[in-house]
C-alpha cells in the first residue's frame, strides 16, 4: 500500500474512533451498547431499535452529538488553517492563530463582553469572528505595504498581534469584573455546542475547505521559493492571497465557536508529515481528518477527566500538545543530522 | 520525405531563431543594470553569457525568463515574450537559477514533477502523462533509482541532475542555466556541461548559460556575448570574443589566450593582477 493511501486509512479509522468515543463518553451514564444501538436506529432502513430511554436519547442526540460534530468541524478548521499557513510561509512553526487572527478575535470578544455587558454573550462569536478577520486584514495590508515576501508578512502579523493584545489587556485592566468571563473564553470551550451552532458554521467550513484544499499542489510549488515558482509558471502572490484568505476564514470560524484553542494547527500537520511525507497534496486533506479526530478526543477528555467539572479545551490541547511538539522537534532534528 | 518542415510547430522551425533580444534594458532597485543589450540564438544553438561579477549576466537571464521587468523586446520562437502569459512563457523557457532551492524533505520524484506546473490547469492534479514526462526526464539524467530519495540526501552533482530533470520535465525548448557548474568539482562540471550538450543535440533544445569558466564556455558554446557593466562589450564566436586584450580589459585579469587542437580558445590566468 502506498504511503499516502495508508495514511488516509489510518486517518479515517482515527476519526471514527474519536467520534465514537466522543459519543460514548460523558457525565451521564449511558451504556455503550445502548448508545450504539441508539446511533444505529437513526440510520434509515436499518432494523435496530434504540436501547436508550427518551431522556438519555436526548442527552445523546441533543448534547453529546452536536458537541462531537462541532469539535470535529473546529478541529478540522484549526489543523487545516495551520497547515495552509505553514505552506504559504514555508515555515513549519506557523500556527493558525498567526497573522493577527487570534489577537483580533481576542480583542473582538473582549470588546463584546466588556461593552455589551450581560447581553454580550450572544455577540461574542460574531465579535470574535469579525475581530479575527480584521486582524488578518490589517496584518496583510501592513505586510504588503512593506514589500513583497513572506518574512515581511510574518513580522507584520506579529506586530499587529502584539498591538491588538495590548489594546485588549488595557480594556481588561479597566473592567476587571469581566476578567473571569474573558479568561474562560480565551482558554477555549465547546460547552455551548448545539446543532444550531454546528449548522451555522457549516457554510464557512465548506467555503474554507473549497478555498484551501485545491491549493496543495500550488503550495508544493511555492516550496522552491517565489522566483523559481514563477519560473515554473506559478503565481505566488495570487496563491498566497487565496490560501491566506481561506485559512483566515477557517481560523476565524473556529475561534468564533471554540475560543482560542492553541496547538492544533501545529501538532496535527506535523504528525501528518511524519506519517505521509511533506507534500501538501496529502498534508492538507489529512490535516482535516486528523484535526477533526484530535479535537474530538481532546474535548472528550476535557469534559470527562474531572467530570462533572470541565477543563478548558485549550488547556487539554496544550497539555497534550506541548510534550508531543517537543518530541516532534527532537525527532525531526534526529532525522536531519 | 520531401521536407521536414511539417514536423515543426509554427515558430519552431530550424530557421526561426529560438531567441531574439532587442535593446533590452533592466533596472534593479532603482539602479540600471542592463543597457540596451541585443543578442540572439539560433534554434538548437548554445549561447554563453560571460562577463565579470556584477556585469548583469544573471539579471539578463532573469529578464529573459520574465522574472523581472525590462524595457526592450524579447522574441521567443517567434513570439513576443511580453505578450505571453506566465504559464505560456514557462512552457517555452525553462530557467535554472545559480543556487536553486531544494526543499530538504521533498523526494526527487516530487521535485521533478514540479516541472509540469506550466502544463497543468489551476485545479488539475498531475496525471499519467505528467508522471511519464517526469519519469522520462529522470531516466535521461540517470536518476531513475533516486525517485524516492529525499533531496537532502543528494550530492551536489545529483542535485544538479535533479534540477536539470525538472527543467526537462517542463518540456520547454529553450533552457536558461545560470552558472550550471557552481559547486561542482572539475569532473562533475565536465559531466554537467556534457550532459547539457547531449540534451541540446538529442532533444533539439536551445541553451543559454552564464559561465565564469571562460575556457569551458569556449568549449561548449557556439556563440558568446561578453557583458561589461551592463552593456555588450563583444559578441560572436568564442574565437572572436575571447582575445587577450579584451579579457584583460573587461575582467582586469592578466591572462594568456591560446588555442587547443580544435582551434577553440583556452584562457589561462597568469600570476600578477592588472594594477
């Protein structure tokens, strides 16, 4: 079996296991076999009857499953945005939150919470989404104004991000009563998940995928540098703009419903590279599958480890992510030398 | 067979020059680098661009490849290069820079396949025909056993063959090579230039190279242009261009120019630089 094909098989199995464990694990005590029969009973023409009581049936289909689905969507977006940014910037350490999107989302959410008071909760996703896109737009404009090239864009993103974070900190210092709410948002959570929310982000999810996934081959061409890419007939500036736009939409969508969830955009594409090689034609779609599975597993851990209390999902991804990341760095260095 | 002209696509006939450059000027970061350079290459020919450091050799190649803006006219196989799209130009001209970028973890097969870029529609993936073109190029450059190797594991000579295979996969009739022998030892320099010469004859390619080694340039090239501070100081056959006075004046180097058994110039640097 070829290397990418084996990787796809592993990715699909991983995602299925993650989805199933997300559906089976939780605070409410649902028996696994009953849960599986409940899931199968929803498949048309399959003569299986749900083994769950109506209450537990509601727990499964109205609480757990929407959260699992939302986690999968958000994880896929974060991992894909990270992989896409890494291709555009030819830098494997770039995260989905780069280019001012995390800082912009943080500022947007903070403004909504601080200035809209109690009613701000409903506006937080919209404000975070708008803030993320505005942050990227400013960073991109600043980077483009200081000349072509990816280094300028990265530096501009860094500068814009620091500026927006400073503004956010200032706002928070002035209204410390909102600290708790902003802080818990910053750590990320999927606890407000609903089918409505999952449906809401579905169009953005689809558009992001359609914008990024066709560019795998083009990102491979960019890896030889702009000059050679152009000599090969490619148009790096146009590809960079399209992929950055797609990744920013993906990151903004993820941050709007999940808050700031770090590390997914770095560790998932890295793990994928070790499994399937560095070609973005494989890295992009595999990041979607592995990112979805990874975040579902992380969220399952976040809501079951200290049940009935919940860990912030950002804490879980960082707790798993940091050691894995260090291991990847060590392993990569070992290969190089 | 009465005539073989029908086997040539329009503008690709043996009588149509592969490249005509007319009064080309170029500016880099505000300072003029090339002043009204004119030259040409017959189809199937080899033109060497020589001149001291900073004379504008690389800039000329990059302008011809459409990588930097220029004034003047460049005609490629009968078509005005300025009127061609980026992809159309890349289907006609393959360009290899002096220090190509080799993504360390990319395999040789993936790297060579990048040469198909100008032939693929925006959303298309490489198909069987593209893979076959890449395989043929790897076969020609004795890289067939290297397909799965990471670029980081290749030697300098193997990398040079990989980048040439990528250029061949592009299926462009005009090959622009910027210092194709840098970073190669004497034997590998000779192998690389012999290889380019063989490809030129067997595949009917036209070759333009910049070269620092004037003797090597004289061995392989049929025509030369000597650039001096952005202008053409001399052009013609190697024997005409490579004279002692001219090389001494332009390179500010003490040299003796003799001829080998086949009458080609041999440039030997002598001790004691020109004051």
